[in-house]
């Protein structure tokens, strides 16, 4: 799909290939949410694919690879850090892990969750933003049947296998809680990015709840989950000493081709559309007084829908798969319908048919967006703020760090 939207310019020198003007079309993929990602001090995504330019790389369903132009597009869209600790990290083997890290480094993107060695895979990223030391730790509970290598000096994934996969080389939940404690001691606030849970399950299981709360107790300010491909609840958690933390068990997909033939029908089961529900989670932390602790501040969500024209595109029309902000889409649809209403009634039969068809399409889109928005918001606790148009714009609070964390899923 990205390739179909690529724009090129003539080569600068004779004999060279044409130059891409939009990172081989990947700028188009992330375009509808790029302005929001750029409002964050640190935009974060789960990168659920290796990134190699190996022309012989084997790819097929559930075996992923992406070109380096995708990483450049993520950076251009406002992403500053990616989480690599996920079940597809080893899809292109150990060399694929290393090449992915080289491309991320070349683009200037921070990365966490894999490394050139076992110790590097568990090393947190700590950055200073507006006087706040912000830390990130990433790990996965799934590795698609792979193990880490025996040699700790070889490329590793931060891996905490579930009991049924404990024979695969990884570490225990006690180990990861201790790593979180160590990482939290090195920063003012720690965010843990974790790849866990059952695919397509709408709720976390008790194991995820217990571990998430243990990570907050160990010092994390937020735990952000992914892997199930659908949204799961967001909740607050307060430690015994009164410190508030945030847990998002799964933020669903961000860019994926799942449920591409879904169509909203009132009164019908709409679970099929759940893999196209998403959200951008906006989390801010603040130091309220000089020398004081950094605290969880405002949290809000921007409902997102993965647009897909698989069922509506015309012959020779380019495919389109993009994450779009639902509230922005609703505004645009309502405005378009108002313009149609303001037009004089067409007199020609063909024009009448086309106007009626356009209105029907808009009404269907509007109903879909409103329904999916309502379904997404059910994952949020009561009183949770939905980001207003103002929150989609960059805010410069005093000594506050804003982190926008999109979801996991395919090709994030």
C-alpha cells in the first residue's frame, strides 16, 4: 500500500534512480496522525517488525520485515522512541535484530527491548526532557516459539516467557520486576512497555493484572501493553504509599490490514471491527515544585479508527490503510454533509443519483465512526478525558513531559 502512494522526483545525477519524496509512501501511511505525534515531547510506538533492506529476506503471513524507509517515516511523523520487545523481534533472525538497531540508530530513533547482547536488551532508555529524567523499559512475553541464544553476548530480546514456554530461554517475572526497580532508580519516572496477553481477548487475565501492578509498585509510573490486536481497559493504580500509576493493558493495532472487509451494521455483532479500533494515549508527568517528585498528571485519549478501502475502492484506485482520528473524521463528514445540504437540488437524473449515493456513503461512514468511538471509549475508566481539539495541538507546560504512546499490532 505504501508503494502505491510513493511520490518520486527525477534523479539528481544521470544514471541514478528517481528520489522518493515521501519515504517510499510510508509518510502517507502515518500522515493522518503525524501532527498529533509531533505534539508530544516523546512520541512512542511498538515497532512490531524487524527492519532490514535484505532483498532475500523471507516474508509471509506472520513472518515480518519492513524497509528502512518505514523507520525514516516514523521519525518524520514525530516518533522519537520505539519498543522492539515483541513476538516478531526475531522474525529475521539475530542478524535482523542487529540490522534493525542499525537503521534505528541511523535515523536517530531511541529503541528499547532488544540489543546486541542480553544486557543491552534489558538496558532502559533514559532521556532528559524539560529537566525530567524519563525512562523506558520494554519486554515481551511471547517470542513465537523462539528462544534467545545461549551466548549472552549475542543479540537478545528482552523476554519473559509465560509458564507454558518457560523452557525457552528468557527470564522470570521476578527478574523483570527487579529490572524495573533498578531502572526506576535511574530516572524520575519510568514507563514500561510490555507485549503480553491473549490475542483478540477484550480483557487482561489475572496474570497481566498482577504483573502490571507489581511493576508500578516497583517504581514504574505507567505500564503500556500491546499484542492482543484489540483494545483492553485502561485503569489507574495507586501504590501503598499513595503514588498514582497508569496501566493500559492493550492499545490495539495502529497500522494493520485486519478486518478489512468489516462493515458496520446496526444491531449486528461488531467484534470483527475491534481489530480496527485504536487510540493514541496522551500521558503527561509533572514536577510541581523544584526538587519534588515527578507525578502522573493529565491523561487523555484520542480515539483512532484504522481506515481501509478494501470494500469501497474503485478499479485502479490505490489501496488505502491509515489510522485516522475519529473526532476529526466526524467533523469532516458533518461538514461535507452540510455542504451537500446547502447545494441546490440537482435537476438531472444522473446528478440526483450521484448526490443520493454520496449522501448514503457519508451517512454510513458517520454511523460507523460514531459507533466505533463509543465502543473505544468503553475501555476508559469513568471520568477519563477524551482529548479535545486543543489537546491535539502542542502545549508547552512548565517542567512537564508529555508522552504520546500509540498501540501495537502489525507493522507499528
